[in-house]
C-alpha cells in the first residue's frame, strides 16, 4: 500500500473509527433481532443495549483521578 493511501486511510479512520465497539454493535443488532423474533409475546421485548457488553458500566479509569489536572495547574 502506498504511503499516501495509508495516510488517507488513517484520516478516514479518525472520522469513522472501526474497532471493537463497532463489532460489538453489529453483533448486538443481530442478537437483538433474533431475540425479538423468538421472544414470548407476553414478556417485555429486550432492548438493543441488553446485548451490548459494557454499555451501562462506567469505566474505572474514567472515574479515577489520575492527578493530571493538579499537575497541569501547578506547572
């Protein structure tokens, strides 16, 4: 692959990122559709988020204070 084409791909990937989250979303869509087709009509239908791993879980890294704000303020 020429370097110019590779750099274009990198720019495209920044705008439209591919990766684990997107793969999980596609898999969740298929699982959600199958669950809707095969569900008991008397029960509440599942939500797409029910099939997304880590959808409702907050990341520990985001919650922890790493001290960077204090470091930058005292530079």
